[in-house]
C-alpha cells in the first residue's frame, strides 16, 4: 500500500518513528468494539504507522488489554513496531499512582502484563509529580533546602526509569505534560549521576494550543536534542468542524464522561473558536482538503514535531487523517500567514531555560 507516511529520528535518539502515531485514548476498551479496534490497528500498521500509544489509565487499563490482545493475534514482528505507554494513574490506592519508584516499577510491570509484552519501546511519565516538599518548605531541623529537596525527588524518578530500562522492560523513557524546567532538571540529574535521561516530551499541540511546543520547548530541542510527540491535533474533534451547529448525538462530546468537552464547546470561547474554524475551512477548501486534514498537516509543518498522535473511532477516519500528510507540502508561506491572521494566537518566544 502506497502511503505518505514518513519516518525520522525521535529527537537525537536513534529511534525511527512514523510522522503520525495511533493513539488509544477514549476509543480502545471503551468507545469502540474490539473488532473495530483491530480493523483500525491493522490499517495503521499496513499504512506504515509504526507507533501505537496507550497508557495505564486509558479505560482503567482496558485499552492496554485490547491493544495487547490484538497484537497477540497478529503475526507482525515485534521489532517492526513501537509501543508506548504512560505511568502515573494506575489504581485507587495511594501506592498505585504517582512517580514514586514503587509505582513506576510495579505500574510498568502491570502494563506489560495487560499488553502481553516483554517490553515497551517508550514509557512516559504521564504528568510531573509533586516535586516540592509539603507546603514548599524544608524540614527546619534538616540541612536540606526546598530546592535540593526538589532535585532529590527528580533523582528518584530518573533512577526508577533508568532501572526499568536496565531491566529490559522499556527501551527509552520520556515525559508527558512536563514543563521545560522539569525536563531540564531530569536531564541534568541524569547526566550528574550517569543515569538515562528522557528522550521525548509528549505535549498537546493544535491550532488553539501552541504555547508550550512553539515557545517553551524549542530551547530543549537544540540544547539536549529532546524529541517531540504531540497529541490532540484535532482538539478532541473540535477542529473537524462537526460542532459548528451544536453537539451531534454520536460525537465524543455527547459521551457522559466527556461533559467537560461539551462545556468547552458551548462556552463563549468555544463559540469564538467555531467562527475561526469557519474561516479556516475556506482555506482548507482552496487546498482541496478537509478542515481536519488541514489541522493535522499544520501540526506536521512544525519541523520540531517528529510524530503526531491520532485518535480515531473508525478506520475511515484514520484513512482520511493519513491523507493529511499529502497536504503538508501545500501549506506555503502565504497560506501559513493567512492561517496566522485567522488564529491570532502566535506565542511570543520569550521563555528561557536556566542552566
């Protein structure tokens, strides 16, 4: 099958990733049947997508179970695809969440059991943990300061991820939704103690969410070779234009556990976004693509983004999203300027990361 999928190194690592990945959030194990999940996964693999993203928290572990069952049935070589999972929320007990050494190790091993795999390729810290001592103060009877207490907390996290990699349970580790400062701290601690640093940050990035990827992280791309995977290129479906006239019955925003999305769409800010989307749809029309394809292509136009995670509920959506890769080359500098004029939210690159 001839597809527009391309591959590049994830940051300065040697891991070659497809420029789009298949995500399993909300869909696998909850919104769609296992049969549809297998159909989607098969199309993704046969189209050249080699990154499949999941997390211990997705559908309370069911997403990993479904993904694992499908991979078990397939005859694909394990070396031909990349599995990423995320650790932070694993259960209700206090010991089943967070980025303490216990949960990082036990959480990843539980994920491997659900996935029926010997290892994952990348394990992500699925948010930054509380790195400051209680109330931001050091023990008055200790020489440890709040700042050094913070460094010690990061050391535990880096040591734990180094351990799981050394055990062969993961090939690499990365961060998700960490600040640039936190990522730099982890990198510095890894270098200081001869541990393994994170290779990638997974961040939200789309027309209406730009600050972090475009303003806060660029210095890390150049300073430490950080890779970038981005998620929600369609802002949970908002950027498809399907919410222009309200909430369709079978849309994600109509789901009971997605009431937050419905509220966001119906808010005043959401209505303003819909007006901008109507203008962007005109540009998409001139480029002979859908609004969704334009949104995905715009993300891929950023040279610092190596991989965009797609979330779909059926195989036709995935096929259409993949065609967005053909649109990237059509986004000229003049088109980019037109998009910027409509969005009016280009971040000011004034952030700096202290050494």
